[in-house]
C-alpha cells in the first residue's frame, strides 16, 4: 500500500527545496486518509454519531481528491496550500461542531507546526492566529459550564498526542537531514577551497595557513621542523615536447610520488606551476636533506610518461623567530642556487643562513 501511495508523487532530489514539503504533503494526506477511515468507523459503530461520521467521510473524500490531483499536476505550492486549508478547515469544523468540548480544542495545536512547514511562517502565523482566536472564543463560551471528562475527551487527547509525536518526528528528521547535508556540503566546499584540482594536493592558501600555525606553535618549542620546495626541472620543455596533457600527467604523477615518499605527517602542497612545497614536522635539517636527496635520486631513475625528468630541491629548517615569508625566502634561495648550479640537486640553508649543497661537495 505504501509503495502504491508514494510511487506516483513528484520525485525531487534530497537537496531540492521542495523535497521535504512533498514528503510532508504525502505523509499528511496518507495519515489524514487513515485517520478519517478510523474515525468514521468509530463514530458509526462505537459512538453512533452519524453526523460526525458523515463529516469524517467528507474529509476522506476531499483528502483523496487532493492526493489524486497532486499526483497528476505535481504542483507542490498549490498542494501545500490545499493541504494546509484542509487541515485548518477540518480541524476547526470538528472543534466548532463539538463546541470546543471533550478536549477537542487540543486538535488546534496541530495547526501551527503543519501550516508553518507547508505555507511558511507568514501565512502559517495567519492561519494559526485565526484558529486560536476561534478556540479562545469557544473557551470563553464554556467558562460558565461544567466540563465533563468522558471517553471522547480521552480519545481526543490520545489521538492528538500521537499526531504531535508523528509531526515532530518528521520535523526532527528534516532538521537532522538538512544539518547532515549542510555539514557534508561545508566539508566539500572546504576541501575544494584548500585543494589543488589537478594533483589533489593542498593548495598554496592551505600551505600558508598550516605553515603560519606551525611557526606560531614553534615559538617556544624544542622540536625541529623543516621546509622543502621542489621544482621540476625544465618543465616548459616537457610541455613543449610532449604537450600540456602530458605535462599535467607528470604533475599528477609527481604528486603521487610525493605522497608515497614523504612521511605520513608531512603536509604537501602544490605551490604554483611546477613547484611543490613540503612541511616536515619533527624533522631535523639533516634528516630533511637526506629525504630530499633520496627523493631526487628516485625521480631521476624513473621513467614517467615515456620520458625522464629531474627535480631540484631547496630546503631550510624553521627557526623560532621565523615568519612564513622569511622561511619561504630561505628555502626559495636554496632552490634558486640548486637550479643555478646544474639542477637535479639539493641545496639547503643551514643554521647560519648559508646555502650548502647536499651531499657536500668533496
């Protein structure tokens, strides 16, 4: 039955603005139909209230008519208004017909959550305000009457309580789903904002932020941290000879090599063009130079995209008084020296700010 009821309704993706309204319309129409059937039977066979049973039957017919129209037109806005008017009208007709007695006024408490969700806060406020004014008037009329708590009152309280639980479970589901979707989108947006699209590595903005935080934490620290800048030698010639797609593949392949060859706690970023930066936390200058030399050797011995290429590396150790600019300038100066001295080499700036080749020339 449920599959039959839902399969003809409009289908929206979960992030569509009308996804949850469509769900609520479908659920409300289904629940209203079930309620009207149950209430009709109760009023006929238990309470012998044939006038109220007729009222419930009319409500069932109207509900089914709206459902049939909605499945054919898929007009969510009009269906939302139709359902909102049906809910308000039927509840208030029931309350008025009972004179507000037997705790029928409780049914009016269903109007705000449903109308606010269906037609928005402005019209939801208007419809709820009208309904509550009517309820206030009916309560005023009863102020001199003796209220009898009968079985009908008990049924009304139970039915409304169940309806409230269902409505607010639905509301909580929409809220939680929206929060999850927003959280996933925020993570996706953050990932896009800090990631280089071609290589999948972090971009320069993320690198600068991380380096700045590391330097701030390093003011009083005794641990050693190092910084590398790698440059693919003669990358323009690779593009000119093999084409830009081959050049892009070289960049992506090199990024993959860096992920595998560098320590897992490293932060690797594409700094721009064919230059890559690497932060090596808890790594001394000597150890960083050794890692850089091993990387340079590995790259020079491999064949990528039917061609060989080499890299030049400049590195430095981060000092407690460093800034992002000063640390990058030292590493970049070491890289410039490496490129000026034949490329395919590693140079580093030592603790005396002297540019030195690694391994040291014999």
